[in-house]
């Protein structure tokens, strides 16, 4: 099936889904969100798909949600913004909810909502050039899918989410965000090597194991916590702060790049 913002490539029981907006660092547009959900639904229904690899075209896995535009009129009310956040939750839960194992192949920038999407995958293999983090807090946005504390633990999660700092692949490995770091030029080879090892196990057993592991975390409250975060982010997005006002003003007058430069300059002290 043709897609506009992703690539869907199935070979030898391995489906590779590629975020394909390299000119935008694969930022998550609404169209990409919808197409990715559709791709995962197709993969779930296809018995030929035993494992899914997700990656990004060009030099990024993804820079997160596309903030180059503004909200449209329909999204301006808290109610409609909440519906939008629930849509983002549905999108990010796709790797978690699909019955088949999902590997994130992280080839570069993996930031904000994209970092969270990668953390929702079962396994993560990263290039040595990869960068992780959730800098959206720096311009008044909240983490759309609060999965980070479940992966890295309370202390490091608070540091990352209170500061918006980023980390390289080796530091991400130390804090359990990824499974392995490999040379950039061998990223695909190493990821597919791991995928083929998993394919040696009966697919039914892998799916049941995934179901059992995920259910354990859901019984601990993971899904309830993610649902609650939708309400928190809705409030945050509709609470205007001085930082948010300044960021949006610079973006409107000088463009997104200037606004991001202003944001980052404040943390170079």
C-alpha cells in the first residue's frame, strides 16, 4: 500500500517501517501519525510479518512532533487539544500494542515524542551518532507520552524531564534507554542480525512472551499513568507561560529555527 510519509518494506518476515520526511528530520506530522497507525494495523493483520523494525530516513530517527506550524482553530480549545493528545497516545502505543516484536533502529536524532516512541518499542539498537532526549519542556510543552520513568528510573527521568538535556548513545546505554550501541555504518547489519536471532524462536512464543511482559507492566499501572499524562499535558499546553509566549513570538516573527536557537541559548550558561 502506498504511503506519503513512511516507507513500508516487508522482506523475509521482517517489516521495516521508515519515517520518511528527511527534509524535516522526520518530524511527526498528522499525516505521518495516521499512516504509522495504519501501517501497524496492517502488520498486525499480516501473518507474513513476524517482526517489525522502525527507523528514520536520512540523519534522524525523528526530531519529534512537527511544531513548525501553529495550532489550527479547531485545536485551540482545551477539549480539542485533549483529543489531539489522545491521538498522540494512540500513535505512540502502536509498538507496545502490536503483538509482534518491534525494534527501533535509531540512526541519529531521537528527540521529544520520537524518543518516547522509541522507548515504547521492545528493543532499541542505536548508532554511535544517535542523540536522545526530551527538550520540549524548554519551550513550555510537556512530554506527550510519559514512558521515560518506566525505562530509566525515577532519578534520571526527573533530571531529563526537568532540564530537557540530551544525551549521546553511550550515556543512553548506561541508563537502559537502549539495548546496544553500534558503529553507524553497521547499524542496519547489526539490527537485522538481532532481528534474525529473534526469528529463530517460534513466533507464537515470542508474541506470548511479549504479551506477558507487557501485561506485567500494565498491572503495575503503566497504561493508567500514560492516560493520566494526557490530562497533564493538556493543562500544560493551555497554560501560557512567559517562556512559551516568547518562544511563540520569536517563531512567528523570525521562524522556528530562530525560536529553537533562543531556547537552546538559555541553557548554554
